[in-house]
C-alpha cells in the first residue's frame, strides 16, 4: 500500500528524531575534530600531543545506523510503505549494540597488539566519549521505532477493514 496517510503526531515524532540524529552527527564530528583536546582533558595530560587521532570502527556502524534511521524517518514523513520503517528502525536498533561491542573488542585487541599502550589508552578514552554520545542516537532510534509502530498501526489495511465491520 503506497502513499498512506501519516498522522501529524507521527510526522512530528519523525522530525524530532531526525533533529536528534543531526545533533548527534554534529557532536560526533566536533568530538573528532577536537579529539586531542578532549583526550588531553580526560587523561589529565597523560596523553601526549604526538599521539595520532583515534578512528573508531564502532563510529562507522553508528553512522550506518544513523542513515538507516534517517531512511525510516523519510519513509514515515513521505507516507510510503506501511511496515518498512518499523522493520528498518527496529532491526537497526537491535543489531547496533552487538555490532558496536564486537567492533570495540576487535579494535581494542588490534590496537593493543599493534600500536601499544599509549594509543590503547587514547582509544579507550575516546570510545567512552563516543559511547556517551551514542545515547542520543539510541534516543532518536527509540522515537523512530515508536513513531513507525503508530504509523504501521494507523495504516495497516487489516485494521481499516476491521473498523468498518
């Protein structure tokens, strides 16, 4: 069923979720740009200025999740596909913590073996910052799941048939 009607409250929730996703992306970008300052403050000056910036694998998974949730919000706002926004947002939100955990474990092991304790300490501190920022991503995802569930219920053809009888 294409071009279903979308309740105004659902569109408002999708817009709010998208605003949170944009704020999350901006904060993640700023944390990356000012990573050395953040690491210096968090470590109490123990991290040397010569230490290279840390690139988190989990950040890539979070950005992919951001895109998937953005796609769900776009489908809701445009009134397309009844169940697809709910499937995309809920599967993404369910898989994301597992992907982040596995990528953090792999990156920590590789860093410990290949780069040493200085980079490992920087990785640990910066991953804490990114993990705190991820709460915004999860909040936006939860809002999108709720909005897409209401959207799916409101536009389910089975519900519309049962209301007529």
